[in-house]
């Protein structure tokens, strides 16, 4: 079996990567607060260089990469601005749309947190996801009767915890 000749595009990209990866990384690290973002943006820049390898000038590889990196960074910053703006709007909407929780709701949430992971999951599947007994059984991987027993026991444990809270304690 004869070995095929090396792919010249791949060899050129490997050389570009080897010679300039660290320079492009430093470009982003100097401009970003989050190092993880820098690594992602380097990867995006190098992906673009792979896709447009035929456009990379032989004599000006690093400046060309910096131009790509500059546009990648600009897109990243625009996206971050949009995400932050959306998050601010959502926070404002939630602040005005969702009233402060009532003390009983806070106590119920605290009691719920005290349950085991299994009890919380069973109760959540029914209350939040709206599963019926057959669907609960399928989600838990057990028979319908076993699922109903688990649900009944989880509800009882939650009731006991609620009865022991200051608001639920009997006087």
C-alpha cells in the first residue's frame, strides 16, 4: 500500500497554527477579562482561517489573523452587549412581575430543600412537569403502583416537615 502525499492545505494550516496560535491567544487575553472567552475566540479565529486558507497572504499571515481576530472580537462584544441588555430587561421584568414571596412560600421552599433528592424529584415531576401516574412510573423506571407509593411517601415527608415549621406548628 502506498502512502498518499501530504495534503498541502493541511500542512499550511498546521504551520499557521503552530507559528501563530500563541500570538492570537495573547491578542485576545490582552483584550478580555475572561480567559475562557479568549480560548473560544482563538478557536473561532483559527476555524475562519482554515475555511479561508486560500485567502491568507503568505507574507502577512499574522496581520491577516489579527484582522480576523479583531472582527471575531467585535462580534463577541456585540453579542455580549445584547446578552447583557436582555438579562437586564429580564431582571427588570421579573422585579415588577413577580411579587416578593410570602413567608409561607419561603417556609415551603425551605422544607422542600430538606427532602432527599429522590423525594424532591418525585414531587417535582408531578407538580412542575405535570406527569400523571403512568408517566411518573415511566420516568422513574418502576411500576405505576411503586411510583404512586413513592409519591405518597414523598408527600407525607413534606407534610411532616411543613408541620414542624414555625408557621405550620400547631399551637
